[in-house]
């Protein structure tokens, strides 16, 4: 038995090697090496360019703790991540349920396509389209005023809600996809069994469907929360003067002031905070799942 | 099947890249580093220059002064001409990034206004490190639809009537210097930072959003979302001439920030003769008049070029008037220490707005 297992695993690894190699080679060259360089930069006083002197320092990390500015921004970004994730659940989960359990055949394909469609367009195009919709005198404002008998003034552009709207729109397909996959895997007979044993629809939802689809919900939430906390493009374009977040400050360090070491240090602090949050949440979530 | 094709693809890429690098080293090319859409890359200008001299122009761009310095630092020998704001010339020279220019080879140099050519920012130890090209202002621009008559004071930005319809550039140095003007201080010697901070803090609630490119500004006006904001004189001219937008420049009575852009030759340039020819062409009156007429531009440092404009041209009539000259303050070099201080203030203001 043990021999067989050993042979089996050896057989498993060797043929798999050529299949794994491209992915790992790619990860090493494209992710691991640049990331290591960034870790290195984050401990330097200046970039080692021609004629510039540099030394190792912890000052870039100290900057985060010595100025309340960065922690304020980090909290704002974490809050943004939570809010966007929550809205994605509220919007995405029911849609995924309908797709998985109610619709069948052609209509399911059609609705599915509509959910995924925005996913295929470029992110910048989506954000600029929102800019056209949300601004005063924009599409939403004009359309509502044409229909409604009274005059309302809709100018959501350059505000916190605009950032939320843009981000939720960009990320909701993740939630729909992950929840759809787990919801679809739930055997219908489990739901029927629950119903026949006297559970109300609500009880079935809370005691059967949600617990069984929890892995999808968690995967979706993690997929959304992490990039949203570091997002910079959407806040910058849609947020206007309220659009300063942790991600935009990191972007400024790289693009505007060329302080790569500080930008790298701030990025790694973000990475650490996100990892800590995910690690703290893991036992709770695993239990729930 | 797959691997050979991949290898072929990689080889092709490698060959292409090395061919490109080789071509880049050819002596008859002039590599120019400048802001995008800022005169030197106009297709008609490049075509005219190439026809007249036989050199081939290769344009490259930067998005901030820091990026420009990084590019010449990390690519020694690649660029032949670089456009450097006079306030950064010191830093580039001290870093041994640019070389002295033999101005006797530039036939148009003699026509450059004496105060610009003799600027201590561009001359070190009797040698010329930058040839003044154009100058302009960071002043105010207005959406003509929102005003019956143009305002005269910078205080207009703080007028509650424009709440939520004001725009300023997302740039720490510019914002702080603007705050200095609003609080009646010298932009190059800010004594009372608290006054600047107080001014900018009270401006924040007025602001709609921050702009970072000309395109942002022009779109905000085109969709009638702003009344007034800080803008560059050349850009305001382009918005009016080229994009036909209802934009006009206002030079407030309190003053405005003036900047001077100059061309330099990086150390290690492989085509100094080509660089000299290109710089000479850039300060030529013929090029300048065409640039102003077709596209819109800041004010040339070449007095003959400005005189070649029609008498009522904005760049000649308004920008050239002695009254304006009295009000403007030319930007001096900003030290790294000051820059970091300004950035900290600016970030704090932006964060507290929430």
C-alpha cells in the first residue's frame, strides 16, 4: 500500500513538471524578482542611480508610524474595502442565486453574459463612462429630470458615493462568479428535504443555502477586498477632492515625487495589514464555511 | 510544436529589441526629451526640421520633472536634447547631467531677451547650461460662461458663489506657491507657512476636483462643471485657439507664478551638432509663429519671435505688457527639503478634507 502510494506520487510529480514549469518560471521572473527588488528598495534612502549615494535605512517604515496621515488614510482605505465588499455581496449574491437556481438554459446564458460583459471592457473605459453618467448634467441627471415631474439635481461625481459606485461595478462580477459556482453545486434535493421537513423558505436560506455557499462568498469577498484597499485609479478619477486614499498616496510616491523607497515601504505595510486581517479572519471564516 | 514557436518568438523579440537599440545609436538622429504635446513633437515642426537639416527627430516624453531627471540619469548617452524648467537646471548641472552649450553655433541665440539669456539659473561659471525657450505663467483661467466680466483678484477663488466649481492642480509646489501669492508673500521665500496653510485650508471646500493634465481642465470646462481655477498660460491659449473652448486667462492683481523653460544638452550626447540645430530651430521666430497660430503656445524667450506675432496677440499684448511684468514672480529652484515640506502640507490638506 505504502509502496503503491510512493510510486503514485512520484509518477504524479514528474509528468507534471513540464506543465508547472511555465507558470513558475513566469511567476519567478515577473512577480518574485521585481517584488524582491521592491523589498530591497523599501530599505534604502534613495534609488541607486548613477551618482546618487544611498544607504540602508528603516526610515521609510518609520515614516508610516511617525505621521498620523498614513494610518488615517489606511483606515479610510480599509473602510472603503469593507463597504465595497458589502455592497458586492448585497448585489451579487441574489443575482448568483437566481442564475444558479431559478434560471435554466438560454435565459441563464443570456443573463450570465450580461453580468460578465462589463468584465471584458477596459477598466478605464468603465470609470470614464461612470464619470459621464454621474456628473451634473450627465446622463443620469438628464434622464431622471426628463421623466420626473419635479426638478432634482443629481451630481454624484467627485464624491465618496461615486467611488463606491465605480468600485462596486468593477468588482461585482467576482462575487457573482464565485457564489454562482458554489450555489450551483448545492444539490436541489437538500433544499427539497429541508422544505419537506417543515423548514420555511427563510430557514432553508439561512440553515442550508448560505452555509453551503459560504466558500464562494468568502472567496469572492477576499478577491474584492484586497484589490479595493489598494485601489487608486477609481478614487482619483471619481473621487475628486475626496479621492485621496492609501493607494493614491502610494501612486504619488512612484509617479509624482519619485520617492520609490517610501512608496515601496507603504506598499509592504499595506500588504502586511491585509495579510494580518486575512489571517485573523481565517479561523472564523473556516468555521463558518 | 509549441516550444520551437515560443523560441522563435523570443528570438524575434530579441532581434527586434537589439535592432531598435542599434538604430537608436545612429548618429544622425536627434533624441529629444520633453513634455508630450509641447511644441517639440508637433508633426509639422518635426517634418520641417528634418527637411531643413537632414536629422531625424526621435521624441520621448516625461510626466514630471523628477521623471525627466531620472530618465537622463538612467539612460546616459541616449538623449541629445532635453527640455528643463530653469528652476531644475541647477540640480541637473550639479548632478553632472548636462553639458555647457556653445551658443555661438546658435544663430537665433542673440535675439533672446537679455534677462532670460542672462538668468543665473541657466548660467554657471560663465558657461551656458540652458537656452531659454518659452516662458509662461501659472495664473487663473475662467470659464467665460460663468462670468459677465473677468475677475481681477485671486480672492475670486474663495467666493462662496463658486463653491464646488473651483479647480486646482494636484501639485504640492504649485499649490503652496499659489497660497503664498494669495497671502501676499514672495513665492521663493515663504516666511509665513501658517498663512499659506490657512489660505489653502479655506480653499479646500470650494474645490470640485484636482487636475493633472490639460485634458482634465478642458473637459471640465467643456461640460460646464467649473467656473475658475489655476491654469498655465500656454494651456489656456491652446484651449481657446485649438479646442475653441470658452476659456480665458486672468492674471490676478496679486500676482502669478512665472516659469521659464529651457533646452539643455545632456552629458554624453552622441549628436551635439544635431542638438544645436534642433535647439536653434525651436527658438526660431518662424517655428514659434506657426506654433502659436496652429496650436497655441506660451511666450517665446526670443524677442524677435514675439514681435513676429500680430500686434493684438495675447502673448504679445498682455504677456508682454510692463504692467504684467511687474506683477509676476519667477520661480527659483526649490530644494528637496522644501519640496518634502510642501508635499507633507499638501497631503495633510487633502486628507483632512474628508
